């Protein structure tokens, strides 16, 4: 502003100076020219009268002109009516050029007086001609060199230019001082508190407007800060990652989950994610205006990245990046596919056996003595198929998690007693000692599901035991928990299989499972039943020594 004020003062000052110089020179030139012309005209009139007087006395006017013409600084010419030059004081020889075509001569012959101005060979001057018709009919013409406007200005420049330079220098310093004094109060304005300024009265409306704008900005900043704080509070502890990128790819905001996953900080540029090439491609596509959804894997987990472009005020694309942990979903989908494949296989095996034996019998290819054996096989496979279907139905009900309405007060002691009584014959047949150490304990649960849990665990402990071994079923309660456990002295479970035995259709020893007739769904039913009751299940097993499964309600 100071520079602008300086030039605002200096330029008008210099312009005024130059314009004043031009006007003064013009006025001076006009007065000078008028005086010069008046002087020439006066002399012409005076001498023409003298010649007329001389001529009336019969004297030769040429003698008079020769006497007065030599000392004169003006050119005096006597011209006959036909244009011939009779006398010229600036040359000794008579000019042979005829002057009848000269404007001043023609005007004088017609009107008695004539004048004309013509350019001179001398730069900065012009010739002025004034002609008078004498009584004799001859034309007396006076001519003088008159300084032109350019000539007058050039002559005055020697005086004007130094004077103008001095004035310009003075104007320069005045402009510097004034610009400083004018801009100082403006440069020291307190815009945070505009009305506290002691400055020009003319600035009061502007300062009042700034005061109002400051109040509006403060309100908006407070609102934005509150919203930003709310946004940060909401997103800080989200398991989902969220990040916002500018149109230039700068990460404006990223919550903790996004920063940890992508190893970035606010203010980073997305192209610097050197270890996240797949993420760079996703963001680059979104910055180009294309919504992109991709999956990436990090540290054994699967994430879904959704990059959504958002158009800003300038038609450029900013990006909102949402990161979801879909590991459990992917695992569920993988388990669903695996379950579907296993179900198909498990159903197909007994059905193939049933169809095979039935076809042999129906075609009459079976010997009459083999028919009872085939019938027993068909019955066994059909029973196995029915058990498998029942287990699948049980799992489906547990997956739907819609059994909450069936919760009731259940005495686990009654269930344990019913299970041990039902499996005592099987344990006795396999020479397994079945021991029950249970007390009356009540919990809230679904009785059929709790029965399946206890039955499957106890049945497995008997089935996968050693001849002469033992199975102990325990049930007790303390002030906070109810604990049920089944311990056996059986074959145990290899360490590498212990994390997977609760998966559907997973079998540690497939050949042994076929002998025992298991469906591979028993422990999966146990796991889902335990989840339904918000309980915890733990497994402790050593190969060749036995297994203990504990459920804490």
C-alpha cells in the first residue's frame, strides 16, 4: 500500500508540473507571436504611408527603401501588380521569380491587405508575410522569421528542464514523506480488535465491517473446531480406518486405524506409501474420478478399501478412503464354501452306498443269502445320513442365533446325569470307566443345545479312548462361574490339530472316524452352542495321554 500511495502522489505531481510547463510555454508563445506580428504590421503600415507621401511628391520610392531597408532586420520587398520584384533589401540582384501566386500578394491586390505564414528552412521557426497595396498599385511586403511553438519550447527548455528536475525531486521526497505518514496508521491497524484503532475517520465503516466479520469467523471456527473434535473423537477409536485426501493427494486427516495400517501420518502424500503399492493404485484411480473397491491382505488379515471421489468447488477430485476389516467375513465365506463342499461329499458317500446296494438287489444280482447283509448296510448308511442331516439342521439353528426366546432356567446336573446314563452302556462295552462328579448347578440356557454340548463331549471322550481307560465328567460352581469339564485318558490330539478340531467336518484321523461313524460336526455343534451361551471353551490335550475340555459359563 505504501508503494501505491507513493506513486499516487508522485505521478499526479509530475503530471501537474509538466502540464503547467506546457500551458505556460503555450501562453508565452501566443503572446510573443502576437507581439511580433503586431510589430511587423505596424512597421508595414508606417512605411507604406511614408512611401505614399514620397510618391505624391514625385520622388522615387526605391531611394527611400534603399535608405531604410539596409539596417532593417525585416525583409522588405516591393512588388509590381504583375508580380515582378522591384526591390528586396535582402539581395542585391532582383529576384526573377514572379510573386503573383503568393497568397498574401493576391489578398493584398484584392483587399488592400494580405498576410500569410509559411514554414522556414530553419528548424524551430516559420516566416510571416504581411503585404499592403500602395496608392501606386505596387505591393509593399514585409517578412520576418517568427519562432514556432517547438522553437519557443526548445529555447525555454534550458531553463524549464533544470527547474522541472528540482520540482520533481522535491515532489519525490514529499511523496515519500506523505506515503509513509498515510500508510503508517494503516500498517499498524489491529484487525483482531478493529474498533480499538485510532485512525482515519473514513475507515470507521470498514473497521465496523471487519469487526462483524471477525465475530462471524470466530463463530464458524468454533463450530468447525467442535465438529472436528467430534469427528476425531468418533473416528479415533474406530476399528475401521478412514482417511481424507485432498485433490493433490495429501492426507488431510486419517484416524488411528488408517495410520497404523498404512503407516502414514497426516500431511503425507499418498505417492510416498512405498510399501503400499496396491493402495497407491486404488487412490490414484479415485483421484481420477473413479470409485474403487479392492481387497488387500496385511499381517494375516483381509481389508476392504473403498476409495470414493468427491468433487470440490474447482471440479477436482478429493478422496474419502474407508478401510474395513473383513477377515471374519472372508473366513466365514471360506468356511461356508468349505462346508458346502464337505456337506456335498458327506451326503454323497452314504447315498452312493445305499444306491449301489439297492441297485444290486433290484436287478436280482444279489444272492439271497447276501440280501440281509446288504439291507443292514443300507440301514447303517441311512442312519448315518439321517444323523448327518440332523447335525446340519442343529448347526443351522445355532448359526441363525434366533434361539434367545428359548432360554430358560436349566439344571446342568440333570443333563449330565441323563448323558452319563445314556452312554454308560457304550462305555461298558468299550471297557471304559465313566465317572460323574457333578452337583446341582443352575444356569440360563437352551436345554436341547446344552444337552448336545455335554453329550458330544462325553461321547467323544468315550469313542476316542483306550480300552481300560476312563472318562470323568465334572460340574461345579463358584460365586461367579459354572464350570463343566470332560477328561479322558484316550489317544489325545496332536498339537497341530488342536486349533482346528472345532471346524466343521474336520477330523484328526479320518480312518478312525469312519470306524466310529462320526459326522465331523459334533465339536462344531459344541463350539456354536458355547458361543450361543456366551461361554468360553478351552482344550488341553497331550498325544497318547488324554484330553480335557472345559466350558466356563
